[in-house]
């Protein structure tokens, strides 16, 4: 019996957003370091973008 067998999870396992396998505690919400690194690489390459306000919007608020 491993130590993880004695621990009651606080949240249910969710599927990994990359491959769909059950997530792992150490790399949540991913199943592995590999999937975690794939996601990080996409952020660093600019594949994922969080929309922001245009510069024109900032000028309107300063007037």
C-alpha cells in the first residue's frame, strides 16, 4: 500500500487537457510532465493568447 492510497483526494481526477488521461497530483491539471511541457511550449510560442484591450481604449480613459 503506497502513501497515496491513504490520502483522500480533495478533488476528483480530471482528464488531462492535452491527452485526456486522468490527471496526476504532481502535475495537475496534466497527467505528466510531458503534457505540462507541451502546454508551456504553446504559451511561450504565442499559440495561446489572452485578449487584452487596444491601446486606443487606454487613450480614451486618460482624457
